[in-house]
């Protein structure tokens, strides 16, 4: 990757970056898995599944725990998660002002399914910032940590991978961005990062600058 390429697109993950959803969704997932007999706690769910699609999560559960989810399980967890979002979901502090002030093309590329993704952005008032430039892992063959979603988003936005900066909060997301040949900054301002605000896991995965406040986004862009 040519790090000197002029920055032409900023790609934001959604959950844990734009909206503080991960503590809510991971809690719902943990409770759901416990109900079907998977002996797993919140910390393990957070470490293994943050930034991962439900398809990948359920494949992992079947392979490593020997539990096949009953019919309707995924839909039930999604419904419970959306209901909790309606009650408690918030945008990250300062994100609206920071994104609006960028002066660069922006888009969203998320592991969430399209319904949850647009629901989250609409609920928090962020959707207008991105127009229709919102992309889901449901649109590609392989989700994060594979690069497919980020490459798809860049192609749809008319940007070369080397001209893209990805803002990510998860190891699978950082890995995907690096595999796509993109620059990546790690965001640790979400509630699920209270265990490691320095983002050591993100740095090991290949993130450059680590930041936890959107008031620092302009500086992150300037250094990209």
C-alpha cells in the first residue's frame, strides 16, 4: 500500500464506532447463547465475536461448542437487540459534528445486517450524514476479517483502496481493512473497550493511530 496516496474516502464501521451498540448487542447475544446451552460469558463473547456477522458467529458456535441453534434463534436475538436499541442506543459523543466537518467522501461498512444497520443509524440521527452510502456484509460473499466488504464499499464509492482510511473498533475489522490494502485507525471510545482503552489488540492487528474521542478525528485524518 502506498501510504502517501491522497486520502479520498473515509469508511466507518457502525457498531462500536458510530453508535455505542456493542455492550447492548453482545449482552443480548450472550443471553441468547446461554438459553440454548452454550456455556459462554460476556467477556468471551466480546473477545471472540465483536465485529463479526451472525452467520460467522453461529458457524463458530456449531463448530467449537457443538450447539446448533434452533429455528428462529437468530431472528429472536436480532429482535431482542433491536428492542434494546430502541430503549438505550446512543450515538458516540461528538460523532455527528466530527463527520459533518470532514469535507471528504464518507460511507459506512458494517457486519450488521441491512435492517439493523439502517435502524441504528436512523434511530441515532446519523443516517443523513451518509446519504445512501451504507454497506452491509450481507452484500458480499465473506464478512470481516476478509477484505470483501471494504473492497466492495470502495468500489461502489469510486475510491482506490490505497486512498481509503477505515475507522474500526474490532480486530476482525482492522484485519479486513489491512487485507484490503487500506489505512486503518482504531477507535476505543465505545463501552466495550473499557477493558483496554489503549487498543493494544487493534494495534497488534495493524491499526495505526488509536483514538477514543471524535474530537480527535480531524487530527487522525490529517495524519493518515
